[in-house]
């Protein structure tokens, strides 16, 4: 294997690609996946759209704003000018992006890519310690941050990082800097296999893994799942809840609509009822969200507000057949389920229209191949559970991470999901194969929550697993052994939950806390999480006290991102 000559003056990413021997098998079977050697995905998605369809088509919408394709191109060019002319950014430098879903975050993403740099989009709810860890891994030169989310970035005290805030009143605000630029910028002619973005996914140890994706990978998601399953149209209006930091959101709210000249409604945060209202008010036709949101919209009696939709996409966690049938009965719509991974960039198993089998994730998206294998990599018979293995035009490339050898085996991407394939070639989700907890579309590493809890003076030791929950599918449950003299009532539960919210991203907090006298351990002292998972499945889970539940409502109103295991 040989890569094209890079346009990156900063070779950080290419130098840290895994050795070719550890890459997954890549194949480009579809004619539309035959990309030229020189390719910048921002140029293809944005510049080509303006040239071919004109600058005046609506592109980015919010409840209060409307940007055309020409306006997005102008602002992306201005961002690229600020980065290169004012800050000396070079192709290959990394730029950390932090903010909720809004037009300036999209302009920043395109500006970074057009400048030949590498976008590192992060969840806006991450705390200072988490940002510091991502900084340590990706070494960004610049951060572009919504001014409302700058506090944690400042608290992280990241060395060598130039910070540009946007949307605020400061004279040096990015928007003011952009206004001083003429918007003329020549998109850098990157190689198709230059790194365009770094996506972070949590490991079961809590140590994030950085996945490296090329310019051609970004377009491949549009030319596989979007083209062949979603089938968007230029007159569509997209909307959804996943943050752009998650590849499910990046694809569904930016790449897919722009690939066909459609518009997208960007929503910073919304309750299920508010989401349904926005869909109705703005003529949304394509919706991306998690099963939890579809369930909540029905529970709120708001399904009638979705009458204008023609496509609904679900990912982030398994879509129960009961939810699919209930939504179909309430709206007449068939939800398109799908699974992907941050490592794969987007959805690779799915089905649409008459091909859907409720309860099944679907079949391989055109361009991908999938199998169910045992721990040795050998195929298992249909009807038997095993590990999901995938190959296609995209695949796992961790940045200087020994876990590459675990994710890629014998050329296959092993996603960490247990599946069954039936005789018709449909894939049926069974469970996560590792210690990841998938709750309301969030992928949460249990050991990370344990670490946060263990720092509280009440806690002697703890174990964190996923527990069944009727509304969310799964919630984070903590089994806590208290120190002598520590309180064990509802006030203590609320205190521990609040502590976790302060320490790490709020969506990771344990909604259920059970105080126990001890934890199951092996003879060597290792926590037996399997026993805790069995206990959680066989006992009734009370998620929180009323006060804690009320506090959780704020976190629930944030956009629901998909899990790396399910994009």
C-alpha cells in the first residue's frame, strides 16, 4: 500500500498512522468511490455546490437565522483566512472545535478543512480534564470555541494553544476577525488520503481513542449510506439532535445534505416536544436522532407534528421493534435503523423502505461487507451470536494507539458488538461486547465514571455498569461501597450524582445509585463487572430521587449524540 504525496506541511497525523499491516482491508467496489488522488472534501461539498447550483440556495437554518450556500462559503473562506493569515496555521495542523450545533461551528469546520488543516470537533459538554486529555492526544495548534463554552477550555490551561472564540462581543472575536477578511481563499489541494478529521471515541478504560479519517472517507459516507439507503433530494430539509462532534451528526446534518444541495436546520438543544415543533415549523423532511427521542416524542403526544417528514433515521443504540411499530402506527413513517462506529465514520449496516425488518439493524450498506465471527475470526453459522466484523471504503486507523491491533483483526474491523445474522442476511443486535454503556445514544465508559465517583470522600469503592431502563433502554448504574460514617440516603445519592457531573461530562452521571456492602471480585482483586451486569438486569432499577430526576432534565435537553459503537 502506498499513500499519495501529502499536502500537509505538518506531518503529525501521517506520522502517527498505524503500520499498513494493522490497517483493515479497504475496498472501493462502487464506481462513485473512485476518487481522484487530489481531493479536498470541503471543496467537493461546498465549493462545487456553489459552482453547480449557485450561491443563493438555502443551506444552514436555525430558528432565527438563514445562511445560503454562498454565505457559508464566504464565512468558511474568511475563517480559513483568519487561521492562515493571522495565526500562521499550516496544512496538517490540528484545530480543536468546541460548541453546540450552529452555523458558525459549521463555518469553522469548513474553514479548517479548506485550509488543509485537521478538524478535531469535541463535545461541548466536556470538562477541563477531558479537554486536556484530548489536547494531549491530538496536539492542536488552535481552538475555535463558542464564547459560551470557553470556561472549561480556559480552565484546562492547555499549553501552546491559540484560542479563538466566536459569537461574543470581544473585539478579537472570530466573527469580527472574519468581517475584516475579503473571503477570497483558494482551497488547499489536499491528497484524498490526507487526514481531514480526528474523531474521538471512548475506550473501556476511559482513555479516548483518536480515529483518523481521510478526505475520501468523508465523501464515502455520502456515496454509500446516504446515496443508497437514505436517498436524499435537493429539496430536503435535514434536522437532528446529534452534535457535530459525533460522526453521526457530522454526516447527517452537514455532509449528507450538502452532498445533494439540500438545507439543514441546526438545533443547539431541544426537548422532544420542542424538536417536534421545530420539525413542523421549518418544513423538515429528514430527521436524525436516537431511539430515545422517537420514544419520547410519542410519549409526549407530539408525533402528529412530524407529518412533513419523509425520512427518519435512528442510530446511537439498538432500535426496539416495539418502538419501530409504535412510531409507524403513530406517523405512518418507517424508521431507518443503522449502526456505524466512529472508527468506520458512519453507518455501514442499515435498510430502508420495504427492505426494513423491524428489530433488525439491516444488511450491509452498498460498498460494505459484514460478517459474524468468533473470537478467532472464523465465521459462525447463521442464527448463532458472534462478533460483528466489517470492511468497506472506510475503516479504523487509530492515532498512535496499540488498541489498533485489537480493533482490526485479519483485515476486519471488529466493532465490539455482538450480532446474529439470519438466513436472509439481516443482522440482529444482541449486546455490546465490552464494558461500554450505551445510554440514550451516549457511549459511556464505565471505568471513567468509576474514577470520578472514587474521588468523592463518601466512596470507598464502586462499580459502574449499564442497567435496563424502560424509557432510555439503558442507564448508568453505580454500585457504591461507602466509607465508614458516610451517609447513605437520598441526599447522598444526589451529592454523588452532582459530583460526577462536575468532574466529567454531565451526561455520564449515574442515574441509578445502589449502596452495597461489598463488590464482587476475582481472587486477584479484579472487579467482576459481569456479575454486576447480571445483578442490574435481574433487579428493579430506581433511577433517582425526584430532585435528582429534575436536575437530570437539563442534561436530557441537550442534543443526544450517538455512540461510537453506533455512530
